[in-house]
C-alpha cells in the first residue's frame, strides 16, 4: 500500500508535458483589408495573463489579401485569408489552458499613424485557433498633414494602405477631411492625387481630422505651424 501511495505521489509531483500549440495573428484595417508590409507591418506582443510574462513578440508581415474575398462580404465563418496574407505565426509550449493577452500596434508607416489595441482569449493546449486565426481589427485611418503656405495638405489612406480615390472601393466622396481653426471646420477637398486632400486654411489651424462615413474609421493629427 505504501508503495502504491509513493508512486501516486511521484506522478502527481512530476511536471506536466508542454504541448506545442500554434498561434496565428492577423490584423485587419477597419473597413478595408489586412495590414502588411506596404505599411511597415504591425508589432505583436503576447503576454501570459496569469503571470504577466511576455511570451512572444514579433511583427505581422505579408500582403493585404484578396480584395474581392475580403470586401464582398463573405458568409460568416468563411476564411478571408489567402496565401501570402500578412501574418504573425508562432508556437507556444503550454500544458494547461492559458489566457493570453494580445497587443497589436501599427501600421508602422507612415510615422505617427500607429494605432494600438489589446485583447485577450484562451488558448487550449495543442489546439490551433480555427479559421483565419486570431484576427483583430484596428480602427482608424493613416493620416498625415502639413501646411504649405496658405494651404493645408493632408494625405489619407486606410490603415492597410488601400487607396482613397474617386470611383474606387474607398471612394473619396465618402471621406470628410477637415482642418480646425479653433472650433471652426475648414473642409479639405480631393486634390487630384490618390489620398490627397487640400484647401486654403486661415492661420491658427491646430488639427486635421479624417472620417470615413461608411466604416466609421477616423483619425486626427496635430498640425505643425
């Protein structure tokens, strides 16, 4: 009897065997496609919620994906990612269900346009995340602006770099770009170049804002005098 109890104690004390568990992260731009190399990629950090320890860091890299598949409203549950889509892939060794915290930060280009988002989920040992993996959607637009004499010029794209232009999937007509002088809006209009909006703006403008009326994506940038 003592022998049986001793063996049972040894088994209970033995370390559990860690099971390799794949994690795939992909990042969508609000109202558009996957964010990838064209915009400098997206930083990824994975943290074990229980311990607070960072377990993996890296970057989402690759392409923006199949436009028709992503933008035509695929049925719920249907995969959006195709070969070459921007991805961060890693393998974690875990022996128990583990709650992970994911933080993504991007796009990394142009400078100053990055948006951060943090979310959590449970990872089950040996069980990959089904479908497209751990997909998060970053809200916002990539916006830069500058003053050129009496004009303000703003360059805007979706976070994936998808182009804003008349007649495109991201039609310039649905975007409202404004310079702000105090509490007064000064509209900027499409300037004939993809993603560019401009207008005569009085001195004293401090902010430029951008809004996609269809997706709700928005951004703001402080204007350098």
